[in-house]
């Protein structure tokens, strides 16, 4: 399957303005062994962003309480979805939901992503490669995604960034926020929406 890449800009929720980051962008790409890769870039006063210290790679809960990148993936038309959290610390989390915020504790998880972090002057970038077996668009199938990030400033304030904010309070789980349609390369992208 040929490779593909889609780049989007994330919007800061108006209820959580951010004084330290000017832009957050995200890219999703795929094709290598049918695996999705996500790259998030934060640009601004990076020294004023609280970045979790490196830890041994492993699954951890509550990563969203600090600077963290997230991907929500659903099959078009299905109520269920998966949530992936990627921390700059190298830790990660995966959750499966049957419907809006209804966890499925018995669901099979995809497993550990590969996470890398780099800094370039005023930009901080995190890349996460999902393991084989994670959701990937197949022929005649369309995925719906919400790409998001939580940014913690050194003063402890949090801002919430996503493709779309359909509610008064930040809620990455809101299905109307799954604004990026992703189909297999060469397939019809009918009904595709994308924030920019």
C-alpha cells in the first residue's frame, strides 16, 4: 500500500488560552507495514512549556494531566473508538470505548507505540508510531480521527488543543470533534472533513 501523509493545525480551546505556545500542528502518515504514525509540533516559548521528564517506556494512566499528545480513532459509522495518549516522558496509554466515554475494560489493546522526542530552537516535536494491529484504513473503509494535545505551562496552567471544539468545555471525546477522515490511499474520501 502506498504511503500517505495528512497535516493539520490544532485549535486552542477558547476557554483555555495559551500564553506560551503559538501553534500546534499534527501530521498522520501511514503505509509502512500498514502502521499509522503521528507527529505533533509545538511552536512558541518552548522553555515555558512543562515537559514531563523521561521515564522508562510503559503504560501509565493520567498522562493527560500534563503535556501530552493524543489520537482518537473510530471506524466511520461505529459508536466505539480508541484513545491513544503519547507522553514526552516516553510513557503511553490506550483505552477502548464502546461509545462516548463508555470504557470497554475487556477489549484487546494494540500494545506499546514507539515514541520519540526532539527539540529544534522554538519547536518541540513528538512522533509516535502505533504498533502493528492498531487501526489502519483498509480498502472500502474510512477512519475518523481527532488529533489533540494538552499543553502545560511551567506555571501549571493547561491549554487544550484539537481539530475542533464542539463544546463549551474541552472534550476530546466528543464525536463531532473527530474531524479528520482517513481512507486507504486511492479510495474515495467522500465526506472528508479536515481542520486547517
